[in-house]
C-alpha cells in the first residue's frame, strides 16, 4: 500500500498570497515514483482558492505525475447544516471536493475543548459524507512517563470512545489513525521509530480485533522531518506521516516526499 504523507499546515501561513505560494511550491513538480500519496491540509479559509489551483489545467502538480494529490480539512462539525455559528459541515467540504478531514487533533482537544464524545460524533458525520477520516490519538508526557502500558491504555481508551458504535464496513478504507504523542508535537523531539512502531502495531491489533478492520492504516506524527522520516517509514507497519512544521517549508516537504518514494 502507498505511504500517505499528510501536510497539516495548522493555522499557517498568515495570508492567502503566502498560502498560494506555499501550495504551488509544494506541489508544482513532477515525481514519477509511485510510493506516496500526498494530502495537503490548509486552513478552511484557503480551501476554495487552493482547490482552484489544484484543478487548473495549467498546474503541473504532483497529481499529473504518478503521485496522487488530495486536499483535506483540519476539522469538521457533526451536523449537516443549521444554527451552528462558526462551524463547517462535512457536506460543505464534500461539495468543494475535499477528500479528507483531520478529526480529534490534540490541539483541538486542548484549545477548543473537544471531548471524545464530540470527536465520535464528528467521525460518524464525516463517514456519512464519505470523507476519509484522519483520527488523531496520542498520550501526553505525564502518561508516557508512567511507561509503555500506560501510554497504550491511554490510546486504547481514546479509540474506544472516538470510534464508539463503529466497526467493520463502516470504517474500512475510510479510517486512518494518526498516532501523535502530544509530547512530540512541535517540540523537535520526535518519538523514536521503535516507540512509534510498537504503539502503531498495538493500535493495528486493536483495529483488527475490536473494529474488524482487515488492513488498518496508521500513521506517525510528531516532529517529523527529512532527517527522521526514513527511520519511521522503513517499517512496513507505519503507513505514513502526519507532518506539521516541516510541511510549511516547501523544500523540506519535497525532500520528505522524495525520501518516501525511495522506500520499498
Ligand atoms: P509537528 O510536525 O510540527 O510536530 O506537528 C505534528 C502535528 O501535530 C501534525 O498534525
């Protein structure tokens, strides 16, 4: 299966002009290798304009090579329409041809007080509209300090709540889990490939036994860059990376994609 490289721009860059420049610089080159699928996830407000660029015949994007390029959203709301000031529905995103939605990112859990119950409703709503879900889970530092078992129990508990009522066909091909330990996000201190691998293997086992997924896809996220990407992705079980800071530098992101392509 292709490795999935997702660029989560978070609340960057600060202007539309800069967003267009970053998008073009990130996507405007041909790559012939076949081992990666790319998803760019900009702030909502830039989605329409960037989709126009992506779909313009002039744009010689990654999509015109053999690499698939898709667009995602950083969040969604669970209702389809109505009196929900400030929210964006999965239907609105589908209407724009957005393919993916990140749900339950730790920054939304922290700054927007999103609970597992809210995240569960969002996952259900996204799947109903056939959006692919990138569900983020991962433990804080105080839990990791207690040891491997505590970290795994934490993640298991998040999955139990976030995926409540869902299994099998409802999820297959549509659910991607991003294991993002909170202590590794934006800190420059990534998890070791070994820690990421053992947690990801555990998550996959849960997805197979408790959620009847045949081929679960699980990514690693947290201070990924061109220097450490190979260490993670050389393991078959790690299906890709969710990249934050490094995706804001087009050259760096391109390196990450190129290195991914070289992994068999
Ligand atoms: P960084 O790559 O900046 O650590 O961010 C990771 C992340 O949160 C991606 O969603």
